[in-house]
């Protein structure tokens, strides 16, 4: 039996109690629950890298605006289902400032975080045509989005885009879209979990294929402007956040306040529906609702049924943050670059102790340092490595839950505390000693 930083028998007992036939399939929440229970039972501090929760202070400009709104009594008033006009105007301006795309304010719809935004988007897209009931995931991606599809009873298809980068992306999209059953396709950019960034040429391919096959694109910009290899923080000035919005009229953008503004607790974001899509009618929507355009159905039917609006005071906060960023008074990118510094340091520690970075290249250039990175240990599957690291007080999630074909783990930088770099180094020394690298015979 190995002498590990966390008592071996306790870890085994707690994991076994969850009855997971494949530990690598554990959800993010299950992994968090197990690691927290082990902390409580053993008194051993864990290095939490499993959950993508912001680890920085919320943007003060948003906090101040929300406090003022609450002090003015806004909590007593139902929000307009269309959204606060000030927020809609500032969201439209923010998209122009940092994406260089034009979306009218009417199509900028407040949602209770991108989780609700994607759920409502999947639901509406899947109702447009009776013969299109499948969402295509350009993976790897956020595991909970597939759970959303399962909850609503839709179908999904997926492929690991890392094996189809560049011009090869066109052929794989052609293979899926030509079947005629894809209602929408979705991806995150920067990518959760791999942190590669689809290029302008790849986004152009996605846009062209969406137009050709009349398929909608749901672009998840949860990690807005977080490709720190470029300076994306200057409003109305290139370079801009890469987006499919410049290459098709068939898109919905999910812009979250959670990561870019560290405002996750208030569950606030915006779904931006392209002008053409907002005003388009579909036979499936007409049959189901008796009329309406995509945009009006999204707001007045789907969102209304889900939540009857978005937190009123949080809308004031997001409006203020968008405005300050677009005015150049709030350098939100400068604030969140801390994640990149953490990733660089963490990756160095893992690599020093024999780990491999799974997604190490973005086409032919090194992957960016940011909110997530990916690790693997030679000879271990992602599930095996995930369980093994629990004995060393390190928790992360398996890539198998993200639609990746690679073996390894997703590690998040957000919860890392200054003293934990040394702690991680120490624990990985033990791990390395207990896990000799396999002999490679030529």
C-alpha cells in the first residue's frame, strides 16, 4: 500500500461509497463533493482544479451599480422580459467594441448566465424544424451542455475537433450537416477544456457551412477575450475577439459575466441573436406557438417559461461593466490575465514531474495560458489518473466527460492560492516517486 498525502483507505472508501462504475465518468459536482468530503474527513487541504469557478474579486463597477439599483428599490419590481434597455444598448455596443460585429439591442437578451442562455438556445433551435432534432457539438466542450440536451429529450452528435483543425474542419462538418438533421452546432472559443482557440479561418469555415446548410451556430464565449497571446482589451480596435459573427447571419452568441467580469454568483449574461435570425420565422415555431419570429419566441415563449426574466439588479451591474469596458475606463482583460500567469506556473510544475500537456499546440503554435489546461500521465487513462491524484490531494476532471478522444484531465487555475504552488510541487514529487515512467523499448 502506498503512503500517500491523503490516507489511502479513506480515499478508497469515500470513492467506493459513490458507486461509480467508472470514476472517470464522474460529473464535476460529484468530483467536488468527493474532494470536499475527503478534506473534512482527513483534515488535508486539497488543491481544487476540478470546477471552473472564478477565483478573482468581482468587478467593482458592477458591484457598485447593483448596490445602487437595490438601494433604489429595484428588487421589488419584476424585470421586463425583454431586458433592461440600458443593458441591451450597452451589450450591443460592447459586441461592436470587442467583437467588431453589429447586433441590434433588441437581439441582446439578458439571461441568468450562459447556462440558461445555451439551454434556451438549444431548446428554440430544436423547435424550428420538425426534421432537425440534433445538436452538433464541436468538442471537446462543457459536459453539462450535453446534460441539457438529455434533459430536453433532444439528440446530439459530436466530434473531437482537435483531430480536424484547419481546412480539415470543412470535411467533417460537411459529413454531419449533409445528413439534414442538425438543428444547430455549438462550441466554446477559447475552448473549455483544451484552451485552444479556433482561428479566423476555421470560424469562416463554420460560418460558410452554417449558411450553406441553413444551420444555426451557438457560439459560447464564456471565456471572452481570454486568449492572452493577443491584446484583446482595447475597445473598437483590432485585434478583436474571434467570432463566427463575421462569417454568417445564422448565429447566437453567449456572453457571460461570470469569467470576464468575475460575476458568476449573480448569474448574469447575454444571448446575442443576429439581426437576421431574430426576425426570421420557422414552420416549427409557427406550428407550436401560432406565430412569432425566432427572437420573439426565444424571449416571450422560452425564456418567459423558464424564469420570467433575469435578476433585475444584476442587469444594472452587467450594463455598468459593459459600459465601462467599452468606454475604455475598465480594463477587464488586464484583470483576468492572472489566470494566464497561474496556468504558466502550474504547467511548469506538472511538466517538471513527468506529466504531459495533452492539448499542447494550437495548430502549429503553443497553446495559450489561461483558465484551463490539460494534463496526462504516461500509461494511465484519464479516469485512472483522476482517481490516483485524489490520493495526493489533487482533484480534476477526466477529459472523457468533455467529448475529447484524448486520455487525460482538465485542470482549472481559478482556485489556486499562492501557497499551493509549493504544495503542488511537493505532492507531485510523491506522485512521481510512486509512478515510475513506463520503459519505452525501441
